[in-house]
């Protein structure tokens, strides 16, 4: 599943091809993805110039003077910029033809993605209650500390709550908690300010590292035959239940926390 670093890398990879370009036409090969595709995508978007391509949480926004196309890659989606003669493949649901002659093509086998519309000056309902971006300065240990007081949810569930901070999915929550030495089971409200400072720093470090590595695989997002280009992960905890802890060798434990598979070291994480 595309996580925040993949979405950010997609944004950065698309920007040079899409920014300042006018969308000449839009082809929809089906009327819906996870939800019906917004009517404005075919009625308003053609003829508009892309003024910015932004990311908010795991959403991408193509901003034009008439409004913004709001995209989510869902579980399996990918966006690529292709030459016009590249044949359409199964699950290529949407094409946007640019005035460069290239095509921005949205492929999504499982169709959990979406393509919606945000009117100028408006904030789409899906973006309204989101917490801060993890790489912004407002996200820090104090933000986590004050937001967590009185909360009895496990810290991992708390960290994955999009109203607290966006874009920390199951993989990055497990890895950041491992790096910070915090048990995912611990009550969010019972973690000190100092430990939250460490946790916020690890979230930033791990996400920034993944985004940086993504920069080296940018070609995958624009080459016609490239795989979608999700990153190979270098993981310490996620998906390693029963294997030795990379720090101390103790077998890593695995359990469901908030209905998500969770792995941690019972010795290193308290
Ligand atoms: Zn350990």
C-alpha cells in the first residue's frame, strides 16, 4: 500500500511533468473508483492549467484556478506520466492529456483510490479534520504529549490516528516505536514528554529517510514499463514477529493492537 513517502515521491516525480501544464482532455474508463469520480473532473478540469501539485496526508491535489482534483492512491494505485502511444492496460482507469502531449495515467487494480473535487477556497470533507503533517515543525513531542493526556488508547493506535498526525501508517508506527524504545501497548496518556520528543523525532527521521530513498527510484513513476515503485523497506520490527530483535536478539513479539498486526521487542520497548 502506498504510504506517505510513496505519495510524496509520486508528487515530486510528477511535478516537473505536470506543473504549469494545461489539461487538454480527460478520459474516464469507468465512472467510479472507491467512490464515484467527481463530475467536475470531466466538466471543469479540461482546459485548466495546473498551478500546483500538493500533498496533504496521503492525498494529492492538482490545483487549478477552477478548483482542485483530489486523488488518493488507495491500496494499489499509481500515477504515471506517459507518452501518448503507450497502450492502455487493465486497471488504467483515468487519463489526463497534458498540453505537452504526455498523459497522466491513473492505474488502480483494487479501486480503493479516489478522484474527487475541491472547489476553490474550500476544504474537502476528507481533509477537514486532519492533524498536522509529520514533517512540519508543528508536529513535535509536545504536540503528542498534550494531545495524549487522559487517553487510554495504546500509543500505537494513538500515533496512527489521522486527527493526531497524518500519514503514520502501520509500518512507520511500528518502526518509530521500535526506534524510540516505546512499547506499542503502553497507554498514550502515560508516556512522558521526553519520550514523546524522542518518538516525534524518530517519526520524522524514518519518514524523511524513506522519502529521500524514494528520490532514487523516481524513474519508476514515469517510465512506461516501470513497476509502481513502492519502496523496499529496511525494517526492524514490522513484519518480523518471532524473528530476533536487531538490537538485542530477543524474539520479537506479535499481537493485534487496534486490530492491526503489531510487532515489538519486549526487552527494548517499554
Ligand atoms: Zn530488543
